[in-house]
């Protein structure tokens, strides 16, 4: 057993200036903490197998879930079932830090979804 944080977790970059750290990286369970700068969004997508829970630690984010826009503040979250299209966006003027937990892991289980008009 060891204490895990962003100083010793596996790090990756995504989007434009976004960071992710694998806090738990197992095939059947994943916990990632991510940092999204102001104005950045991920691509709209869905997962075939993975159920996810997004939990905001710092800041405010907008999560589009199957066509509905949800504003999430710090200490709020939303569950995303498999096959439900979603997109995480930071429309604020400051960075957002959040956790995303996935069962099973979401990496390799991502399908891009068309953008909404």
C-alpha cells in the first residue's frame, strides 16, 4: 500500500492544456483526477461499457448529458451511464479540478458522438 497523489500518479495530457492523473488504474475500476483550464472542453462522446461519476473538487463546470446542460459546482457530481453521450466543459474564468470514477475503466471504451446544434 502507498499514498497516491498527483506527485506520484501516472500523468497524461489531453485537449489543450488539460491534465489527468490515474489515481487508480485497474481494468475493473478507475479513479482519475483532472485539471481543465478556463474555456476548455472535452470531445462529446459516450462509453459502451463504462459507468462514470464526475465529482467537482474546485471550480464550476458544465456537463452536457444527452442534450441537457447541467452546471456543477464544487462538491457536486453527476453519474453518466453507459451509452449516454456527454461532454465536460469549463466555461468559467478559472480552472476546474475534478474526479472521474469509472466502472469498468473508460480508457479504450470511448466512442465519439456527434455535436449538438
